[in-house]
C-alpha cells in the first residue's frame, strides 16, 4: 500500500496540470488602505498598530528595519520617525477587501477569499477560451518565472500557465487603476503552489511556476511550518519524529506519520511536501460567522470582562447590519493564561438566540435586545470561567453564527404581519352577488390540489395594498372545510334547512335568503356556514363586539396571561389582529386539533414549518 502511495507521489507529483490558479496577495494591506485614505503617508514610514503590536507597516518603514508583528516599542526604537495609526477598527479594511473580490469575480466566478488581503482565482475556463480564440500572446510569460524551464511538460500546461500569467497581470492592473491597491501574484497549477510562489517576488510583482520548478520550490522552504495547514501542534508532533525540514518530510515512511497523526493527515502532509494539492477553489459566499476579538495583557475581574464584551457587541452590531442576515447563535471565546505552566489556550461556548431579537427591518433592534444579548454573553462566559476562583484572561471574542437570510417572501415573518386579505374576504359578504360567489367556487375548483392559489378579494382592501408582499393564504374556511364535510351526513347535505341557513347572518347583520342559499353548491354553503358561525364564537370568547376591526382595542388584553413558553414582550409588539388570532388558538383546544388533522389532508407534503409561533415562542 505504501509503495502504491509513493508511486502516486512520483507520478507528476501526484497532481494533474490541467488547472490554472492565480493567488493574489495585497501588499501591506492595512497600510495601503491607510495610505489611500491619507496619501501624504505614502512617502513616510507608516505602521498599523493593534494594542501593543505592529500588525503591518509600509515598505518605507521596512527599509528602516521595521517588520510586521513587532512590538510597537521595538519598532519605534528602530525607526523613531515611524507614524502609527490605530488598526483595531476593521471597517475600512473589510470594505476594500470586498471591492477587491468583486473586481476579481469579473474574471472568474471561482474566487475564494483567504483572510482580507488574499484571494485564489481559478481562471482555467478563461484560459481555455482565450486559447481557442485568435490569441496573439503566444508563449510569453508576464513577470518572473521560478526555477527551471528547460524541461517542458507535453500536456499543454506551459501554454496554459503563460496565458494565466497574462490574466494575472491584467488583474493586478485593474486592481491598481480602479482601487489603487497593489498586489503580488503567483500562477501555478494548484492552490498550494500558487500561494507559495506568490511570495517569492514582492512587492507588486508576480511569479509563474511551471512543473519543472516544483521540486526546487519545495526544497527551498525554510521548514515544515511553511506549509499551509501545519500549525504549532502539528509542528511539535513532526519534531518529535525528527522532522523539521521539507526534505525530511518527503523522505520519511508513511507508517510513523500514520501512527502519530492518522492516515488521512499523514497522506495529506506527504502530498503537500512534494507540492501535490487537489483542493479546488471554493467560491466565497458570506462568512459562516461574524466576530470580533480583543487581545490584552491581563484581565482578572468580571466587571472588566463585561465592559470589554459590551464594547465588542456594539462594534459587532455594526457588522451585522452590513451583512443583512439574522444570526441564530452567539459565541463567546476566551484565552486563558496559566501562570504556573506559562501556557495559554482558547476555549469557546455558544448558545442559540431567538430571531425575535432582530426586527424585520434591517439595521434595527428592539430597545431591550442589546441587554438580552449581553446577558447571554455573560452566561456563556460563566460557563467557561469559574469566577469564584482567580483567572487570568488575555483575549475575549464575541461572534454571531448560524445565519439565515432575512427574507420578505411568504416564508418570512413579514407574511404573518401583513393584512390577511383571504380571511377578510370570508368575513365580509356584503358586496358579494350570487354570480360572484359562483365565480369564486369555479376558481377554487380549478386550483384544487395546489398549496396556494390566487385569492379573489371582494372586501374593502383599504390600507392593505401598501403592505409588503402579502402572501396568498388559505382562508380559515379552507382549513375547516374538510372536517366540516366529514361531520355532515348525507341527509344533512340534501336539505338546506338542516344547515340552519335561516340563522346565518352576513356581516351587515342581514339574514341570508334561504332560496338563494339553496342554489349555492355544497362547498360554498359549507364555507359560508363556517365563516359566519366561527366569527361569533371568536368574539364571544374574547369579549369583542361583532363590528370590531383590527384597530379595536382588546378588552381582555390587560388581563390575558401568555403561556409559559411565550415571551410577553414579543407578543405585545405584534399587531392586535395577530394577537387576537394567537389568543384564540391558545384558548381553543378544538381548533388546534382541527389544524393538525387538516394539515395532513388539506395541505400537500409535510406540515408548514414557518408557523407564527416560531417567532414568539421563547427558546429555552
């Protein structure tokens, strides 16, 4: 088995050459953004500071010996004229990063972000289309070439990579002209090699790697930590096996690696050591989580933790508004420092948060949402840290995750808050003629079997047309019709008098003409009975007059007690007509039973998941 694996590695380095991958890395990204904001800083030594650390600096400062990730005190000692700007607020950097990605997507939809300043772009399709056209570029390479080019592969990769280098040059040109950002670029046939070769010529340059130069590139890496994916822990395990260089990793047998790291990881590292990488470029969508972290030297008090978390939450809400989605969970991360072992480690906890904390309108929160979120954050903190004992923290982080889109269609909360035109048309029959009723019956028969159809509205729609996307719903009579039909005997259906039509009343209070009623079909008779008989029962139970409207105040609202699993604050913020509907559903057990029975027979497929109860029931 091991011989087969080694043979795979020796064959074209275990990877095909049919792809063309471009890796772009913005030069001193944070510093560039600051220089774009203030062009006067271009010729001055500039550093971006986060806490006591210099996260990056421009190349003027690097000529003075300043390097990124230095302590600010060390950087100032090397370059006393160094200008420092605060870089804790990432807003401008995020905005520029998004613009860069959008620009690169003009060349290919396969753009994968790596942090804020790096992007992988798969231009294989664009290269193929370019080669098919009357391309005059020929075999010219833009920029530098790494390693030997005398030994050429016969698979056509040389021409593809040449075209790829010219595309990379055009990308860099447009980034500079449209955004003012300079980048270095690497061009190769897989992601690993494109990233590694990108850093060989900096700044604002590009390098192309052909298959013949792969071996030299890998052996020239400083150590195994130079390989993406090998962190501190994996590096320690490799050092315990006597592996510190890429050459040693290439030559070691697979068996000891499997015992130390597992087969999957062992094979992965062996492939990476020879430049083989089959990972595809995955187009970057919106991030799975949005978070902020704050590092510091020491925090030992709960009050300090709460103050830090409150500041992080305020900044995080700005990012959440920009994103536009609704989070389903919140996560807290801490980095604890052990004074005895002088070792620190991170630990996280997360919990679900109700969607009701985030209003349908983007960028708004209920007045008490901030306090509730902060309470959840502190509860998570207490799960990680026992405050009855001394603790030493060096980092705090807060993040939102489990996002879902903020829709405005029929599956969203908006559809439950708009006026229910379907229900109104059942409750008011004063303008309905027999001809109109027959037309509605015909329309209903044509749409039988469909989950939702066009609703004919014969009622006064004043005020409802401006509501956002009212979704067509089944009327209450639609849900009751099935059980009503089952409850009627054949003799009941034959005689209109057994429907007690003389006792039915329209919304105007006028009785229904028995002769006209008998001319209607059975379905319409049952629908009229259900709609006319169900309204009094509702108003009797809630103590509301027959001529009540959605704007009429509820006489029993102040005395009404919400069920234990319902948030009263959220319930009171709902429209009164929706409160009435919920109160009725909670007070009438028969209606709940009827709803369950008809959900499997009247509605196709599984029961509807987007119930209004989902948005008001507290998550415990």
